[in-house]
């Protein structure tokens, strides 16, 4: 396993941010760590990358505990979080060049990355004048500059428009196809359904469910019904077994009533994913 957490617990004084969580992530997987803001997602990333110590349990990356990671190990990791900083007064391109020189990466590689996230044409803009979406794409491109084997993304599309989010989604799927392991935190269940191989639902520091998006939806799809729309404009909700009794010549569409991941989360916690 590339990433492994076992009984991971983190307390800040009397507050328990993480309560004995465990999961494993294999190479080339996109793993979704899902829950509302304040549920412990960022804390988990900080522990896995050695920025925080766990109170109890263990966190491993590349088969080593987070505290054992060497400079060479860390050079194989990319991170985008809400605390990722950049140089506001210089251009987007110069921001990238700082990291390119640090990793010994060519300007051609920088150009390639900026084109892949769709901001190459804005490379000479001062960073402080970039839109929120462009700044987010710059940070993602910067995190990829060293061609990381593991990529930690802390809500990378939060606040972005659907078009920009789609660009990032396509890039993440391409990275996955090339073998990159991606740890993705998000409160967007639709995004998780589209991208993730496996996921964990987090609520108040506890894991309430794990599995693939499809398996979780199937597990909680107990009320087997569909919505039938007729050519005369009527709609009705009926059980699966009643479909055989319908006159199909009058049916316009049939839609499944299976739950979304957000429905599953609300079923398990009684809460919502409002941020």
C-alpha cells in the first residue's frame, strides 16, 4: 500500500479531531476522503505528510511512518491545500520557475504544465491579479512540477465554476491513468462519485463508512423504485417489480431512484454537507 492509516487519532486539548480512523490506498488510486468542513480532513493530510504528530495510531506513506519520510521521499509528494502560498507580486510564470529551479525542472516542463491546466496564456499576469480558479490551477500545476508519485489535494475545486472543475477532473483522471496515487479531500459528493475508486465518509472525526462509490450507493439502495414519465405528461413512482405490468408504448422515460452519496451520508449521520 502507498498510504496507510491505522487507528489514527488526533486530539487538540480536549477536542478529538480524529478518532481511530483506518484506511489503505493502493498505487494509482484516487481515494476520496469526504465530509463537511471541520470533520478532520485537513488534519489527516497534515499527519500523513509529517506536518502534525498523531496522538495515537500510525500513518504511513511509501511504507514508512510520516516522521520517517526523507527528503527524497518528500520530493515524490505533491500537495495542494488552502494554506498553499505563492508570491503575489510576481507573475504566475515566475512563481512556477522558483519551484522549477528547486527541482531542476526545465522551462519546457513549466510550459507543459500551465497548458495542461489551461492557464498558459495568462503566465505573465501578476499572481495577485489571477482569479480564484486560476490561482487554484497554478497551485495544482506547481504541485505537479516534480511529477509526484503521491498527490494530496485538499478540496482543490472548492469555490470553482463547473467549467474549471471539469478541467481539473480531467487532469486528475489522466494522472491516475499514469499511476499517480491521489488523496482527495472534498465535501462535494458528486465530484467523489465521478473521480474516486474508493472513499471514506468522515463525520466529526470518525469514519462512518468506506467503499467504492458504486458499492455504497448499492448498499443503501434499499427502496427499489423508479420514476416513470409518460407521454401525456404524467409521472409516477413505482417499484421495480411493477415495471412488467406497464404499457411501454405510453412511457417517455424511466429514471432510477437510487440514492446519491450525499443521500447516503445524510442517512448515516443525520447531518448535511453544508460548508
